[in-house]
C-alpha cells in the first residue's frame, strides 16, 4: 500500500473516531443528561492513558512488557502502574454506567484510555466553539 494511501486511511479513521465520540457524547447528553466525554472525565483519564502509553512505549523499545523491563525493581512496584490505571478505568466505567448505560461506558472508557490526550484537545476546542456560538458581534 502506498504511503499516501496509508496516511489517508489513518486520517479518515481518526476523523471517524472523533465524529463517533462527538455523536455518542451528544446522544448521552440528550438521553441521560450526562456527557461521558466531558472535559473532567477526559482529564481524569489522562492518568490511565499515560500509564498505557508508557507501557506500550517500553514494550516497543525493549521488546518486553513494561513490568519485566526493569528487573531490579520489586514485583509490586513493577505492577503498580498497571493496577492503578486499571482501577481508575474501572472506576470511571462504573460512574459512566451509573449515569448513562453499560454500552456507552463500554465504548467510552477504552476510547478515552487510548486517546485521552487527543480527545481532551478536541473537547476543549468544542467547548470553546459552543461558548462563543450564542454571541452577536
């Protein structure tokens, strides 16, 4: 596959995901009165997102999972980031499930864990656009 086609497919996939996130967020706001992709939720998910990114980068650069990359550290210290990230993701899943539905929570939490940094910037621009939408100049 040519590089330009790979780039085009990746960009269209990315934009499709952003549009899907915005559609799910609008649906949940209209149906349940709660936005799962609100800025506080996205900011909270930056922690599991960072832990996941660190784990993947370590695995990619060393060829082994992050927990096994540092042999000198105790086992509890090696697994602490994974446990913390998982606990935070489960906590947000339970919050979203309680306030919306299980299907929305099942979609939102993995998407936020994988792309919280990009979604936070997208959500911030969306909030700024909505804030200025009602003004006459």
